[in-house]
C-alpha cells in the first residue's frame, strides 16, 4: 500500500486493475482517495457486493502476460545491473525482442 501512495495519477482519471486479494475495503478506499478508480471483483464470500468494469478487468491478463514474458530473461529478475540506466535499457531491449518474436 505504501508504493501506491507514491504513484501520481497526473490529475486524470486512471483505473487500477487489482487482484481479488486486494479487494478489501481499506485498499479500495485508499485507491479512491489517491484518485484511482479501483477495478476489482468482489470475493465470492463477501457480503458487500459492488459493480466493476468486467471488460476492463479482463485486460489485467495482458499485464500479467507481459511480466510472464519478462521472466524469460533471468537478467531482469535477478537484477544484475547496478545502474538504473542499464537496467531500463535492458528492459527496452527485451521489449524489442518480444515484439519481434
């Protein structure tokens, strides 16, 4: 939750696609207070039910697929590079390789 407080919304409405593990009232209120629109389905055993954008929530799978493709490159997740510039450059390289494959 601390990391979420440091991410700026830029003054525009932004959606926060969250996993059901973060479906608690406290987390959704924090996201709303920071200017995000939380998109998370309720757990099946919750008494409180709320509406969410189901089509937008399906896009969460694309984000998880992106990180799954990044994991193929061990260098990124073990963080061999000491400088942030080199690390960001290698992520850019991985994105280029991924788009060509």
